[in-house]
C-alpha cells in the first residue's frame, strides 16, 4: 500500500487524473442523489416519474457507451473530459432551474452519456498510465477517490438541498462541474499510450562477495559519472527526471553530489531499506525509464559505464564482522 501511495503521489499525470475524477464524482453525484427529490417536486411526481428519469439517464449512458470508442478516436482525452464536465453541468442547471418534466427527462440524457464518458476515460487512463507492478493499487486509489467523492457529494448536496433548496443545490453542483472543466486549462489530462511502461528487464542481480540475506540493509547506492562542463545543464535536466523515477520506485534520501576538487565528477546516491527492496526497485524500471538511463550514459565521458557502488550501512561499530564473506578474497 505504501508503494502504491508513493507511486501515485510522485506521478503528476496520474495524480491529476485521480483528483479530477474525485471532483467529477463529488459534483456529478448530485443529480443521482437528488433525483428522488426532483421527481417528488412535480405535482404528478412519484415512483413512476423517478423510474422514468432514471431510465432516461440509463439511455444516455448506453448512447455514451456506444459512441465512446469513436469519440475517443476523434478527440483528445482532455476535450472529452471537458465535454463530460460541461454536459453534466448543463444537466444539473436544467434540473435545478426548470420545472418541466420533459426538460428534466431530456437533461438526463446528456447526464448519463457524460457519466459514462468521463468515468470510463478516467479508468482507462489510470490503467494505461501505470506499470503492471502497481496498476492494481493505482486503480484502488482511483476508485477510492472517485467513490469517496461521490459519498461526500451525496451528503453535502443533500445538506445544501435541505438548507437552501433543491434548485440551489443543483445549480451549485453545476458550477462545480463547470469549474472542473476549466481546471483542464492548467491541468490537462494525459494522453495514454505515449510512454512505454513495459518492464525494461535489463537488470541482472550482481554477484555479491558478502553473504547478504534478503532483509539485510539498509543499502546505500552510489553511481559515479564524469560529465563535461558543456553537458552539465543537460545532465541536471536528466537528473531531475532520474530523481523522480528513483523516489517513485522506492528510493529514499536521494542526493546528487559533486566533487569539489574534480568538478567533472558527480555522484548520485540514494538508500533502499533492504537488499530485496533494491532488487525490486530495479525490476520496476520501465522501458520509458530506461531511456533516461541511456541518455545519462551517453553524457558520461569516463571509461566504460558509470561506476555503481552498492554498500551496506552500519550505524554502530562492532568488534567483529557480522556479515561473512562468500568464499575467500583473492590477494593480488
């Protein structure tokens, strides 16, 4: 669970989708939560009218599902999400500001279509923007945020309707939905499929000379680079990406060091709790992440690849070596 929370928190695109889904659930649920009161507000209202309005919502949802593939092929994800927010906002405004049964029935059609378009797109975006190792946890967080928003919205819009009236509650919910569409001007929904999230499968566990166990640790990693002065700006740009990737996949206390006497020598350092976690950390690397590694290696002007130091930490000093060697060291 901690790994899933960390991955989502350090993935801006994924976090953006989840927060907008929570906003959509919070404001959009107002129509469904207050639908019994809408039906009851009509003189001829009752269970039959409630069922009819709910049926119109269902017809709209079916229509949205039918045209969903064609719409997603024709428009960017952000455009589809904005249309869904605005379609639901229009439906909420009509329900809150008019008294016509027919207008209410017609308003439920775009509401149903917008409901399917938005939630299905949010769901697919989360799945296709997340590596396989963490996709179930990301979906769980997405559903928690969405349905948590719906639960909170049902309570809040019901309270507003009780205190200020049904029309006010629906109009306010419509304003929240319109604001959700405007948020996309600054926080666009990502286009899924652009990053290759398949495992890179390039890591080979090194042969260790110390007899470590899987739970041995903490482990400190240092990677040494030699970077020409002209390449420093590009190196720092790539290291910004590298830092986010490392932390997202489980690294702690990440730091970038520069030698004071040899300015072309840089060292990337970070900590992992145990050796097993270090292995998992490397196995989580995707092909998209590996592109950053390849670009950093291309900037390295030292002989061979950047040198990797893998060390186990001791926070106290005992008189005996508590980590035995594997075999015997060869004396040159």
